[in-house]
């Protein structure tokens, strides 16, 4: 089939949550169909990866996006009455490329990754939409964490973006979310609407994220490393590590003086950089996250403002490390108690559960091995993405 695939950020390299999912979806589609990819580059460092993406596509259109300029241009939404997210990702050259491709003979189907990209799809084209999460609900969750006028702006964005998401879903052959809980949330926010929704879970590349006995440790001899991974300019990640350093790390260091917390990920925000010190290491971009995961005593994901399946958690589990994470993230991955995946919901809970892991290294290692076995059996990308294939065949 000729597939038009629209993605809000270049789906390579798979070095952050949304790019992991969009990349594996691209690989899955390209193995079976002719893919015409329209996307944005919002990081100049990603330009070097365009040849790799071109290898997977019949046609590729890349629009450049400067985040600072796009934020200013997004304020046009206040005048037009639309969600600010839409003008943020609006580009005339990308729209022209889509329209020209449709006029030349069209596409058999359209796959949209991230709801905002649905604004490019001509009404006559049938589309499948991967919302991933209920993005509008993110803005609702942000509002109480900020003072006016940002709290007002976030509540407005929630309302406007939800209305757009509902209209997109109403016109889609099927809309996907990463978990059943996200599907249920969208239905709850859309009462009385007859929407075709389904869960399409995340996977993990367990061949790439695998322990290697010859992989060197990045940590100093004698230290007890705790690790958090993620894009460190993303607000939920910033909130998570700030909360951990201020509310949990002091108590843990009293019990384990050799403990050091490593924040591993690209583009650390100023608030993250300010956390760096004798007992907190902020790495910035690293060439390979696997050494940090493999040699961690434990991995933490104290996310207060994130839902759904977290790739960072699956990757740590695939690396055979025990993970202490928010209960919402744990329950999205495993409905039953799963060794190596431990839930905590407040500061004292994190301290107690991390203490139990650090006090018994042999038990922690066994839990990590159990976590990898679970991921191998339950989180294959191809198995999850087969759900998309059925809808493409129907199209």
C-alpha cells in the first residue's frame, strides 16, 4: 500500500519516548508498504540522521522547526481561537507536499502520529491516528502546578486541544492510545460520542537493550549509582528529578553514603543543571545510555505528571535492572505484581522501596533478571503493532 505517514518529530534516532514509538512504527510500515513520510526536524543534531530515515521511505519531506520561533508563532492561536499546539506545528511547505502527493494519485491510507499532525490530512483521505497519550490532558495536569497566567493558558490549551482531538477521532477510521487506561480517559472526556478507539501498546527492542558482560561501567569505583533517564527538557522529567533530589535523595544518602544519583539525558533544562553537585551527576547527551542502565544499582522513574507506558521503564527492565516507578506507570505495564517493577507514590514510599533494593544486591539482581524475562515475553514491537495492520487491511 501507499502510506502517508505524518510525524511531528523526525522518528530517528530513537532516543526519547515519542521517537522510540514513531521509529518502530516507521520500521514496521516500511517492511510491508511504500511509506511517504512528512515530518519536522526540531533539533539541528538530527540532520545527520536524515540518510538513515530516507532508507526507509519512498518519499520524505522534512520541515525545519525552530522551537523558540514556533512558540512565538503558536500565539496566533489566541487570535484564531484554536489550540496553540496547532500553529506550533503548522508549515506551508509540508501542507503543499501532502496536497501534491494526494493530487498525484493519492494514498491508500494515512497514518498520523500525534494528533496535531492530523491538521495536514485532506478530509477525503481515510486516516488512522496514533494519539499515543491524551495530549490535551497533559495541559490540564500542568495547570495546578503553575501560577497565573500560565495556569489559565494551560487550562485553555486543554479545552481547545481536546475539542480538536475529538474532531480528529470522529473522522478517523480508528484512533490509538498507548494503554487501555488512556482509551478510557479519552472516552470519559468525550461523553456521548461514537468514537472508534483502541489500545496500541509500546514495545522495547530487547536485542539492543540487553546486558553485555564486557560493557564497561561509566561509574566511579565504590559508588552506589541510582539512574534516571529521559529527555531532560521535558517538564514531567524535570519535575521528577527535582522532586527526587529534594525530597528523597537526602534520606537515601543518610542510609547509603556511597549513593550517587545520575540524571542521564539530552538537553537538561536550567532547573536540572542546577541540581548537579557532589552527589548528583547531570550528564547531558550521552553516546549510549545502556552502560548507565546496566551498571545502575537501581533505576528510578518518580514521574508525577506522566501516564501510560514509559519507554524508559521498559528499557531499564530489558537491561535487567530493577525499577522503582510511579504507580500509574507500573500499572500501565503490568496488571499483576511483577518482580523488578516496583510501585511507589510518595517520597517515603520511594525511599523505603529503594532502600530494600540497595540493602540486598543479590535480590535486586534477581529481580532485574525477572524484569527482563517479563519484557521479552510481553513487549515485542511487532506483536503490538499487528493491531495497526488489521486496520490498514480494512482501509
